[in-house]
C-alpha cells in the first residue's frame, strides 16, 4: 500500500538491498525517506507536521529534561537560519522578477 502513495519507496528498498558491506543507519534512512516523500509529491503540509511532531517527540523522549529548553532554543535558531538561507534567496529573486515586470509591490504603490 505504501508504494502506491510513494512510488520512490521501491527505489529506496532496492537501493538499500544493493548497498554492499554496510547497513545504513536510521538517521540516513530517515533523511532518504523525507527526500523520497517530498520528491514523490507528498502533501508538504503533512510532511512538515510529521517533521515537527518528530522534533517534539525527540526533544521529549531523548533529550534530558535539564537540556530541553536549551535544545529547543537551538532548534528554533537553526530553523530560522535555514529558512532565511533557503527562502531568503528565493524571496529576493521573486522581488527582482516582480520589479522587472513592473509590479514592484508596496514600494511601487507608494511611488504612485
């Protein structure tokens, strides 16, 4: 049933079976599964929800309680940095395209 939702799952299984001499660790498999799910068209909002729940569960179950606040803040900072790094570049490119096509948004409206 999973292969109907995620056709790439078969590719992952085949690749794992071909890997010789080593067993992929669970973190590597998780990263591959995330990439396969998103590349195969899984609902991005559902994927984000699952990832957030995974982060919360990991913090709750596997990070010592005395370090949870610090780890939570580090997670928040890392997420903000990665979003700025990835989406900041794209947002800048979108703004440049809008300006080039004469729809400079708020800045153009203010000039009118």
